[in-house]
């Protein structure tokens, strides 16, 4: 009766060993020489990532010969590196590569950042280095036949909103300014006219900017957010704005169309202005005027004109 027990236990050990062998990763079953050869085709970033897969690849990916090859390919071979190649401890060339890269990057950043400002305590070129975006230069085709070139064909998209809802949105096409209407270095584009009652637009809510934190909440009165995009006649973005704006009471002449209190939203930057006139009537605000003023210098630069 004992023989069958011995056969059974031996069979179980064999099955267990076969299962363990079949469950091993196929990569781990390759000879180390083959794995080293495969790893030699990786760059520093990939080799560093592979070293975190498992213990075997960690050991192989830190091989001195691999990192020495990468170091020489990046920085060249000098007498010192040739002397140290076979004598240094494991991990040396990996450490030396990372140290050299870090030192060169630090020197480059120090050169680009410039001197530390005594006013802010920050390097003088911090913004330029951290945000190296340069707006692409797009030149519009010059038109020497159209005497009003750059003064017509504008399209305006505008939204007044707060943190919870949209108060007003609209799109206005074929906006223009006659050459004789250029005044004080500004080109006037009228989207909503005071005299055209059909264009007047009611707001769908109050002009407030709600805010909320973990324990408190409230609202900033007479304030909202204006998002605006002005396209040129080629449907290319010409001016974009997204900014909080405030609404102030406005003293106006007597209006025969609206007898409510008048208010003005006025946005201003170096490229232009936006003026939105509202009137309070029947428990709501109504936009009765929307005018965009573009600086002549911006138009001249964009269209290569000379107004």
C-alpha cells in the first residue's frame, strides 16, 4: 500500500515544478547574453524604465557596459572614460550620465533665467523660460486694390456668463468701419446699435459672479465674465478675450425708448476695447449697445496697412 503513495507524491512534485516553469515569464527564460543584446538597442530613457520591471531586468539594465555605450554615444570618448571603462564599480556610468545631463541642464537654465530680480526674488527671465511659447506669425495677404482693406468682413462671437450659467451669447457677421470713422487711433465695429431695437438682447439672469468655498458662499454683484473672439475677413482669430468685467452705472441723455437705469461694461487692453451698454427694465437687463474698438496699430500690423 505504500508504493502508490510514493508514486502519487512524486507525480504531484513533478506537476508542481512544471506549472512553476510554465508560469515563468518567457523573457526571463532567455539567456542573459541575449537579454543584454536586446537591451543594448534601447536609449537611456527606455533602459531606465525597463530597470523597474522586475529584479532580473533591473540587474541587467544597470549593466555598466550598456550605460558606458550610451555615455560615449552622447558625450564622446575621452582618455579618462577609456581608462575607467573596465575598472569602475557597477552603476557608475549610469550615475555619471545622469549627473552630466543634470549639470548641463542646470547650466543652460542658469544662462537663460538671467540675474535674480531684487524686486521679486525671481530670475528676470522666469516666465520666458517656463513658458517658451511663441505666437506663430501669420501674415495675411496684402490687398492693394481694396481701399477699405482691413476695415470690413469681421465676425464677432461673444458670451457673457458667470460660474453657473450663460447670461447672453451672440454672433455678429460682416462688421465694418468706414475709413472716415477712424477716430483717436481706434477702429469702431458696431455689433448692436442703440437705434436698432430689433438687435437689443435681454440677459437671461442677473449680472453677478457667484463664488463658493468649503464653508462659505456668496456672489460678487455687478460682475460677470466676458469671452470674446473676433475673426478677420479670412475667418482667422484676430482678437481673443476672456476676462472678468464689471458693470457700472452710466449717465446718459434722456432715452425715448428706455426709461430704466443705464449701465456700462467697459473692457480695455492694449489691443482694443469693448463697450456694452445695458438698461434695467421690467426686472431684467437688456443689452442696447455693443461696440468693439480695435487699435489702428493692431490692424495695420495684421493687414500690412497704413491707416
